[in-house]
C-alpha cells in the first residue's frame, strides 16, 4: 500500500508539472493578461489592453442580438483552439491526475477506517497525511481546470467579438485601391486585413458630431501621411452610431471610410465601447475615443481622445527605429 501511495503521489506531481509545461509552450495572448482588470484607455496612443466582456453563463448576448450561451460557431472554436493548442492536452492530464488522486484518497480513507476499527493502528498518522495530500492535489487540479475553463470561455467570447467586428461595413473611396478620381465602394472590415488586398490600420473614432467634424478636418490635413502609414479612420457619431454628415461638395479622402449602418451593428458596438469608457471617466462625446485595429483585425489599443497626429507619429517612430510596422 505504501508503494502504491508513493507511486500515486508521484504520478499526480508529474502530471501537474507536464500540464504546466504545456501551458507554458502555448502561445500567449495580450488579451488574456488583463482578464482580471478593467479595460484601460490610454491618453498617449500607446497600447492599452482590454478586459474581456462580462460573461453570464445564463444569458450572453452578442452584438447582433444572438445568444452565445447555446453554442459557438465551428469557426470561432477553431480560432480559440489555435490560440491555445495544448488546452485539450491539459484537460487530459487534469483528468488523469484527478483519477490518481481519487484512487489514492480512497485507499487512504480505507486505511483510516481500518485503523479506527483497531486494524493497523500504527498506519493512522501516515494515512491522515496521505489523505491530506490527496485532497490538496484534488484542490490544485480543480483550480487549474477552472482557470483553463475560464480562459477558454474568454477566448471563445473574444473570437466571437472579433468575428462580429469583422462584419462591420464601411464605405470608402475607390482611390483607396485604385488611382481614380471618384467613386465609392462598400466593404466589411475583414476585407482590410493583411493578406486580403487592402492592408489598413483601421482607426474607429467615436465622438459627438462637433468633435467628429474637427477630426475630419484634421484627417484632411494629414491625409498623405495617414495614407503612407496605412491608417484608415472610420468616424462614428455617438450616440447614434452613424456616419457624420458629409457636405455634398466634399470628396472623401482615401484615409477616411464611413460606417455603413446595417441594423444596429455600429451603434451596438460603439455604444458598448463608449459605455465602458465613460465608466472610466472619459467624456466620449466631447473628448472622443479611438479603437485601433491592427492589420490582422485584432484590437491593438484604445485611446482616450482622438489624436491622429500621434497615431501617425507612433508608426513613423517605429519605422525609423527599425521596428516592425507590418503587424501593428
């Protein structure tokens, strides 16, 4: 029995160590790190991470009003698994570790019962220690399991949110892709990702109508620099979640794309972001806020205020420093 107990304990420790190593080899995500903190809005344009949206296991509603608690799409699950390919392996180790701990605990409890009945009473102390170790091992396995489960839900929700952002539609000038004088085309934000023909850093700028008009004037002045640095601004007027009123005689610069309202998609998305910003003391209508998408379509940063000159300067500074500017 002693050898069996020792073997079981060693098995539990080994499995937990292997599971931890597998977790270490899994690719990390910047979006997972702030899972315990609130979304932060930066004032200088540097990267600010977000807290995953609150998940209620009884009722979760997506941007399009669809329930996510029933099932996630196959595409979303594949994206989540790609972020953490060793998750299923860890679950396997957790089950094996829990099974070994349960078996060892059952033996210890049997020995304790026997000792209380007067059989092998000299093994009582050792059995109590072993039972305590087994219970502690089960607690550790349960904690690791719950942590991985919470991280998986966060990945699934983030992937779902990313898919919904990708479906948002904008209207841009044809000069964005061709050297023509006029004309416009509609495209989802997913069409602006790297490797899909039009690689842009999409800057969703949300504010009241007065602030948005100022932003449009600034964008017109910086249009050459913004185009050179692959920056595309999408001005959204809140709380309507709609495009600003553009004078009929004004031609959109290639660095500007207007949101195309399909149902309440833009209003729901920007409204949720604005509500979170206001909780952190941001006057969104007057100061505005930016949600900057990387070329891979993921949210790279959020900023308090709309500072186009700073956004251009950040890209230029990275390029001059020899840093990568293809994935930001």
